[in-house]
């Protein structure tokens, strides 16, 4: 397998690239498998509450989780590819560092290309680098912003954050494309 690296200058004006065809969104999450891509310390506490809130509103068939171990080779690559086949919709993130934000965008682009509607969770401080990464490939991804300081939140703060973002995440997964 040939590996390539994409370097993105976050200050550069975006070149004109063809807009990627995004996959249509489902009308509901009922009966679907929700995928959660995780690679940030403490993010699993957030996704546990998010999962509970989504399950309270929808009859999910299942929830699949995959961690963010890199590089994607061997069994890690096989697990990632299986994840892409098993889920109907996905939430990827948390993009809260200079490496995680573009990786979250790249994960979402890969899932979208496989036909999986995806939303990216990213911190406001790194939204620009994540968007620049997806814009460079022509993907108008949907982003939801979470505080950079997710690790510092206690259980009450995590609950409040999940309750404050669940509607936007669900909307990003099921709202029809414009």
C-alpha cells in the first residue's frame, strides 16, 4: 500500500477544487447503527452520554465504536474498514489538537466516500484547520463544536455538554443536503 501525506497551509486561500458528492442523509436514526470514532482522552465519557441521549430518542439497531489508533495498518486497518461497513451513520472526533482535527476531517471524508453520513466534532480553536482539510478535498462536511477543555469537565459538565449538542449532532446526521 502506498501512503501519502497531505500538507495543508491553514492560512492559504482555498484553491478551486471540485465539490465532492456527499451521501444523502437518512430521515431518522431509527433502526440504524450509529458509529462513534474516538481518539481523545475523556471523549469516551462524552460519547457514553451522547449514546444514552440518542438511544432515548431513537430505536438504534446498535452502536459501534472504533478507537483512533494510527497508523492504519494490519489489524487496525482491518478494524477501521469493518467499522465503515458496519455503521449507517457516524460521529467522528474529537478534533482538539493540531493532528486530531485534520484526522477527524479525513476520517469523515473517508466514511462519506463509503456512503456513511458523518458529522465531525471539533474544538472551536481548530475548526479552521479541520475545515481547510476537508475543503482542500472538496468535502463540505458538517461540523459540531465542542469545548477544547473536554478533559477538564466533571460528569455534570459532560452531561450538560452532551445535552447541549445532541440536537445539533442528530440534525447534522439526518438533515437533507442542500
